[in-house]
DNA sequence: ACCCAGGCAGCTT
DNA sequence: AAGCTGCATGGG
C-alpha cells in the first residue's frame, strides 16, 4: 500500500472551482472520480477535492514540499486581480457570472505541446483517448493508490525513439508525424521548453511555430496553458464563433481584424478572458442542444 | 451515407 | 492575405 501525503490549500470555491477548471478543455488527463479530480503531475498521482476550508490535495508517496503543486495550480494567484482586468460588457459579465472560479493551471510545457499537437481536428473526448493510449503505451509506470496501473506522461526521449507506426497505434493518425518530429527536435536540439517563458512573447511564439504541426492556435495554447503568457489568445472555431456573435453582430470578419480586436479589447489577461468565453459559449451551446433534443421528444 | 471535430500544411487565386 | 483541400479516426 502506498503512503499518501495530504495538504490543504485555503481557497474558496468561488475563487477556485475544480469542475470549471478541469472541464474547460485546457487539460486532457484529469478525471472526475467520486466528487474529486485525479490526475498526474510531474510523474505523481494527485487527487484534488473541495473541502469546507479549501482544496484538499492527496499525493501518492511521501511529499515534503509542495511548491511544484502550488505552481501547477497557481494557487497563490489572485483571481480577483485577473477578473478586474476583464472588459465589462454583457457577454463577459455573463461569462464571469457563469464560470467564476475557472482557473488556468500551469501545465508542464512538453505535455502541453504534445497534447495540443493531438488536438487538431479532434474533439476533446477523442483527444483524451489518444493521450490515454499514449501514456499507457509509452509512459513510465508510477506509484498508484488504487490497484490500477498508472502512467506518467512519456518523455520526449521515449517518443523520439518510437516509430511513427507505433505512435499511430495510439489512434493519433497523421498527428504521429508531428509528435515524433517535435520530440526529436527537442532531443536533438537540446531544447528546454520551460525556458521559453523567459523570452518575449514574440520570440517564444516564433520558436513554437517552428515545430511542424504547430500553428497560431496551438502556439497560443502552449503559451497560455504552460508558459505563463496570460495575454496569449488562442482563436479556435468556438472562440471565433463567440467573437463574431458577441462583438461583430454575427457578420463575417477577416482573421486579421479578429486578431486586432482581441489584442486591443481584452487587456493583459486576454488569454484568461478567452478561457472564460470559451467555456461560456460551450455551456450555452450545450444548453441549447439539450433544449433542441427535448423539443424532438 | 454524410458531416464535423480547441488545426495545420501545402496548394491556388 | 484569403480561400481551398487532404489529412486519420471516431462519434453524432
């Protein structure tokens, strides 16, 4: 039986909501289990659950310092200070009202890059499945609190030595080439993605775009979700739809104008605002489709 | 059977 | 710069 270490983070649910955070499409490995969330960070199994006094974290193994988890969760970031910077308009107000407590966590950059390489032209449940296959097949087995085997996210070294055919067994299709080449680039050029966080945002984006399979959208996701560039604003099909309906009267807009608007309008935490809008429009869309289903019954 | 999915690369206009 | 198309795979 594995030893479990525990830690309580004193934070109110309205300032840190685990459901909103892990359901918002920024991470792909967290799973809801018995009213808590379980995932793997830095090769360790972690369980998080809301408690009356805050968020309780359980970690597999003996843990004497918690800075890695505090950094991942960004637990010392004040949500109020971020929300204050959002523009005030009916749509953003609605998003904040609906999604208050949604947080952006700070993922490990390699995992973030690799998983978003899997995301192109895929739905979120399928991305999760691919990542799951990848970890089972190539990840190192790590201590688990329950009987089931548990795997760390595979290192670039392991992925680089795998063949494209082996990677395709994880059902990632044409993305296998992207993943293998990214891993090889990191290994051969001795790239430490974490260092990109110390560069200017233009330079960091330029380096990310030099990976095959990384375009503007995925580059912005990696910057926002793993490198601390809180103004990076990924524009995917959902956000584009949200921006057009909310701010452009549902009229067609040129890509360039869309980008210009997001840069000038959403402020220094634009990426955070983007995540609120993204989750908000998806919730609205879910409700609408549920209504439609009920009409058909 | 068809359409689309937290896109991107490689084309053509 | 826009506007097309193919891409592997799975789900509605």
